[in-house]
C-alpha cells in the first residue's frame, strides 16, 4: 500500500492512543534556543507539532494524509500543509529545524534528505525521532507482551519501511555532525487505549483471525498487569538522531 494512505482508516485510533515524546528529547533538539520556525514532516495527527508549538516554535505541519490531518487538534502556532516529505512546498531556506517523529522510515530517503537540505537554513538541524516499545526492560512486561502479540503482524511490513535503531544518516552527505540520544518514556493506558495503540499501527489487521488473536491477547495482558487505577504502564525507548545541514561546512585550509 502507498505509504501516504496506510493510516487513512486508523486516524481515530492514532489520535486516541499514540504516545507523546519525552521532554528531554525536545530539550536536546532545541538546545541552542535559536529555533523559531520548524517543519514537522510526516506530522500525522500533530503530536510532535503541538509539542514544538507549546515551546514557542512556529510549525509547518506537513502531512499528506487527509484523515490524519482531519483529527488533529488545532494550535495557533501550527499551520497544516498537505504535502509529502519529498516535496513539502516550503520555501528554500525557510526553516531552522526539520523534525520527523515516528515518520522517517516511510519516506524515500534520498529524496527526503535532499528536500530537507533545501528547506533548511544554512547549518539548520534535522531531528529524527522514534518511540520503540522497549523489549529489553525486565521491569516492563507490558511492552514485552505487546511486542510478542503484534510481532507476526509487523512482519508484513516491507523491510525497507521498518524502523531501525541503526544510524539513519549512513550513506548520505547532506548532513553532518550526527548525534544520537536515547531516553526512557512511559505511557499510561486503559484497556481501550492499549487495544487502540495496537490498531493504530499500519500493519495491525482490522479484522480476521490474527486481529482477533491480537485483541484477545491484549485483553489478557491488560488483565494480568493492570493496576488498581485500571491502567497499565507501557514503556518505550525513545531514540533521537540529530544532524546539521552540511551547507556551511568547509574543508579545513
């Protein structure tokens, strides 16, 4: 399926159940305090766009999927644009930061890198951000159980579109000064939220045997681990890759 259409029937689940991102990730991304205009590319329902805007940044939220844009909560500092990562329609050199949160793996990488280099001001920053359900935390059986349940469905994603913990900047020369940071993040979900979290994923079936197996398993997972408040804690490993546009880099004399 065309990547821009994969979430058309998942927008409601997405907006109700997808996690935000750790405060520390935004502190690192905006550490210089000089970002006034940003493009959030692949903005989805605006989770990261609003997070930037709440920190005083004017944001172009670039999202090609109309269903995702339609459920996005408005923000006075966020301007929505119907466009793809590879052709944003933004002015050359018009932004100081490009952020791609939970989205870069869906793009045509060479074309997206070229477009980001074009719209960034000289030495502007590119931030690539992902939340991963953390299977390595021995104190988080919810994430481990979730990964085990949705794993068979995840295998239907083409390898070129899967998220990876590896360096996404490998093999390109438009960005330099690569920096990698990781953070712990926790999402609190009720029963409906846990199920919606799975169904918000583009690979998770909406019907059929595998769908029912996943949903039944999530009910059991919730029953096993829910606290007295009727919620579970879902842990993530948040990974952030930062780099600067190479446009002002010069070879030493």
